[in-house]
C-alpha cells in the first residue's frame, strides 16, 4: 500500500481509536466541492483523459512549480501546450523527480490517486515511470475512467467551476440540456471586469456591455451589466461569486465619487492607488448585489500573482509563480462591514494566505459579524499541518459553526477525493483530541464531524 490506513490520525493509540470511529462515520458522505477550477467541458464531451502527463502534470501548478524550483523548465514539461509532443518523456521527468514531493500534501494527493484509482502498489520513481505510464494510459481508455463515471465514483454531489463573467457558459448550458444527473455549477469570478490592472480591462468592460445590452461607458450601466451577468450564472445553478483581489480592502464612497472613479479607470488614467480604491469599492458593490440576488460572496485576497515577470511574459498568467503576502482584514473590511456587516441574509466567506490573522483578525471578525464565515485553509496552507493550525487558532474564537467545511480549490480533477480525504482525517484527528481531553463528548464530536464534512458547506454555499 502506498498509503497507511491510519494516516494523519494521532499517534496516541487511545486518541487514534476515537479518530477512527469518527472517520468511519463520515468517510462515505458525499463530496461537495463548492469552489474549484475544473472544466465543465470535460463532462460535456465525456471523453477519455488523453494521457498521464496531461492528467497529472500539465494542469497542476502544485506539481510543476516544485519541479521548476529544482531547475526543470516549463518547456521540458511542455506546460501550456494544448497537445504534448512527447507525454511519456514529460512523465519520465516527473517520475524521476518524484522524491521532491516528500513531506508535501501533493505527494499524499498523488499517492491516493495512484493507489485508490489505478491500483498501484509500488511507489512512482524513475524505475517505475514507464509501467505507471502504460498502466494509467490503458485504464484511462476504459469506460469507468470517463469524466462522468469518475464524478459518480468520487461520490460527488455537486462540483463548482470558476468562470469569467464574459464566459458564454455554453458547456454549463449543454450539461443542463443533456439530461445527465451530475450537478456542475458555475461560479461568478468578475476579476477581468472589476480590476483595472487586469490585462485588457477596458476591452472586457466594453464586451460586458455588448453581451448584456447595457451601456458600460456609464457607472449605472456598468453596474446593471454586472447584475445581469450574475443572474445568468444564477440561472444556471450558480450560488456563489469569487473575488481574487490583491488585498481585502473595501470602500464605500459617497455621492458621485464612484462614478467619477469608474470614468477614470475606464479611461486608463488610474494609478495604482486609484485602481486599489476601485477594487475596494467594487467589493462593496458586489456585497450589495449579493443581498439582491442571494449569491454567496467569497474573497480570496493576499496573493502577489505572477511574481516571476519572465515567466509571466513567456507563458502568461497562473504559472505557479504566485506568492503570499501579509493581509489586513480588520481595517480593510470595515467600510463594507459598516454598510452590510449586520445583514444575516448576506454570506461573505473570507480566505487568507496570512496565517497570522487567524486568531488576531479573522476568527474575531467571523465570531461577531452575522454575514461573515471563514473559508478553510487555502492554497499554500491546504495541507495537514495547515488544516490543523486553522482549527487550533480559529475554533477558540469563531467556533466550528462560523466556518464552512472544506473546499478543494483544484484544477486537477483526480485530486478532489484525495484532498477531501485529507481534510476529513485532519478534522477527525482534531476532534478526537478534544474528546480525549474531555473538552467535548463523543456524541458531539460525531455531530461536528458530519457538519464539517457535509452540513456546513451545504448551508454556507446554499447548495
């Protein structure tokens, strides 16, 4: 076995026994994946995934950023190419450097897929690279490895994609009309039309107006166009928006100031400060719209995206070169919270890449404001250690019920069950320790385990 059956459970035998009991009660619950970056097109076409390299290496920035850090170029991995020239050689490169992932959550996710889906028993290495490639390639052609069948095999109840407001959502429409019972829903990600520093912002705003029939040269027309785009997502089953801003800064400008600021950014005359103020105002506007249409609001701030300028210029966005930075929430969110913080009909889910804010800022905020909930450990902290730090630092102030369960935030479809398995085991380990220390009863731990796995995410995301 590549994975031990007691992985991630406490080493103490008595506490481990409690963790096993808790895990057994929730291990087979449906998977709810409310935020991720998989593609609806996979389920429309329902075609075999092409090869192991295309499946495991190319879409997963957790994989290729580690390889890049050790001097393996993106060209060697054929990253960004729609068709791989030599997928076996890419796989051999990956396998020959598999030791780099020791101690990382990526290693656990990959081993889970190799063992649970493909039946591998010997560890991936340079020696086993070709046998892995051949076995996985063969199985990918079987009907049980088609995307829709895997969706059912993973026990997925709902899977959310993340989509631009300019996306036609044609694949979501095709899925709706296909009669297939799988539930794939879009998530509204407006960054291209609310961030003046997003490449092509002005053209994107103009296209938004063309698609909606609104005059996006005016502030009121621009806001109306965004409302219409959100409704289009909601009508196709979407329940949430997602905002990947550099900071959590919000604003609530008076009178005609928002319109004047919009004119400035639309005309390309905004400096960095004006762009930040506009993004801040748009978070408040998005909260206002969420009160109107019921979409849950997610804020994912704190990433310096595309930090490697050379990589960005050669390959474009999202090439694994995003770096966390400190993030302020108390002062930054105050303008929005002064306006909407007491609205229990509004749900805003906060994420962070700055763990120092868990107990100092985020847990106290979510432990007070009715509209706020805490998202799970995200991105660089989506690890056993990161998940445990989150529970330890947030629970004492926010409790369990001001959090939203787990979401996997993945581009790699096969990692979904693996990531949820890790989250379930860590939550059971945390709860088992509380039971062993006589802080909660075993019956309470069983209830909380169910909520952390299934109930809270359904409630928070209105699924």
